[in-house]
C-alpha cells in the first residue's frame, strides 16, 4: 500500500513540477525548463520552492493554496520519512495535516483504519492538485492598465 502511494506521489510530483517549471519558463520568455531549475540555490530550485512561488504569483483561492502546500508536505514526508503511515506518534503531532485531508476528502466512514483513511485522502489530494495546477496554468492572466482598464494578455 505504501509503495503504491510513494510511486503515485513520485509520478505526480514530476508532472506537477514540470508543469510549474514550464509555466515559469513561458512567463520568463525562456524555452528550456532547466533554466528555471538553475534559479535556485546551487542551481537547484526545489519542488517546494516552485510551489511556494507558484502560490505567490497566481491568484489562488485559500483552499487551493492550502491543497498545494499540504501536497508539498505530503511529498516531502513520503520521500523523507519511510514510516509515515506506521509511525503512531505522527498522528498526535499538532502540526499534522491529516485533519485537513480528512475534512476535505472524506465524506463517508466506509474506510476503517486511520492508515486507510489517510491513504485514501492522499490519493484524492494528488488527483486534485494535478487538476488544480493544470487549471490555474491554463487560466488567462488578467493585466490592469489604468488607461485601458482590464485587458487580457496577447
């Protein structure tokens, strides 16, 4: 179960990372997404840094921004902590994001254990963040010109 979850997170993180890098490259007028990665410390802009910048420059709703930021935390913990779903004290941590996931993605109590609920909610979050990233990237940017009013980019 955890191996499948890790694999899905890894695959979708690559998709989201590439989409955000491509978006930044287009906004900066460069053709290669590697240029975006080079903007980070030691030539490496991390996934978390990209998501934070993405959240800062786009007019995201608070819930969409929270989903993106929780996704980065889930990604980091799944990558860095091998025992996320077996570590019992993890669930008692006050800074834990599982209440957000449960409140956002669980409507029924069909799933019995906390591990199963968390796994289900993370799968829902992954799908939601991939969709949201694509949706926000495809939205036309609105620019304001005081002489003309609101205009769309050309």
